[in-house]
C-alpha cells in the first residue's frame, strides 16, 4: 500500500513538472507571421528567403554587438513566412529578406516590438530589380567643341551598384559611352542630356518605364 502511494506521489510530481514546463514554454513562446509584398508589381512575393537573427547576452552578462541567426524560412505562395521560437535574453532582432532579381531587405527590431504570447504580423516590401542600358554616341560630328552631358534626373536612384544622379560629360568629335546600371522595376526613370554643337546648347529629357526583371535600352545619338 505504501509503495503504491509513493508511486502515485512520484507520478503527480513528474506531471506537475511537465505542466509547469509547458506553461513556461507557452509564456515565453514568440510567434511571428509576416508577409513579403512587392509594391511595384502589386504582388506578394513567394520563394523569398527570410532570416531572423538576434543579439544575445553573453556568459559575462554583456550583450554582444554581433547577431546570431535564429531561424531561416521561405515565403509561401501568398508571401507568408512564420517563425516560432522561445524568448531568450535578447537585446534586439534583425530581419533579412532576399530573392533573386529583388533588392535585399534589412531591418532592425527592438525587443519591445516582439512580445511573447502576442503574434507579430509585419508586412515588408521587397522591390524588383530592372536594368537600364544607356548608349551615348556622337553620330553627327561637327567639330572638337562638340559636347554632351548626360545622366538620370528622377526615379529610384540609389543603392549599391545602382543608377544614381551623377551627370557625365563627353567632349569631341567621336565621343561614345555606355551606362549600364540597375534600378527598381516597374517605375519611371528620367534621362536628361544637354547637347552643344555649333555654339548652341539644347536640353533633352526622356522618360523611360523600366519593366521589372528586364533591361530597358535607350540610345542618345547626337
């Protein structure tokens, strides 16, 4: 009889530990259910790689300046990504999103933005890449004073290895050049160029629509 009582108490104790542990896990559980959207093509982005990283408290009680990846997933057909993990001694989070033919996305988050027990449902924009192939040629040479300045004056002009708002110059009879750069797809970019010949300067502008994932070609023949 006494042995049975001991076994019953032991079972209850183990069950109590399991229930307490489960409740603690639920209290510390973080659930993220976000979406990735392409505002230029007005479509949710499937197949994008999404990584969440965190800055952790070191064994010495100091928060690390570096970030460690917690998990990586891929968006589904509706652009949805989901993360489930346990809260830890984190000082901050990072979200990184990437996909071929899109500009990479990066965002830092405070721990106050992601709370245990509350679903975090962000919407992140991922922008498509397009390319511009701009060729400049003096096809009607007049004299050595022939001059052209050219560049992009409006549109999405920024980012690493992208079109920018710098203007370039060409002098002489047989000037030729090519600018090849990338910009956001499904948006307009304005090409501005000034041509001087026979002492007269004319200003020209051309608005280009850059289709996403494609190359737009434009020739400046002067």
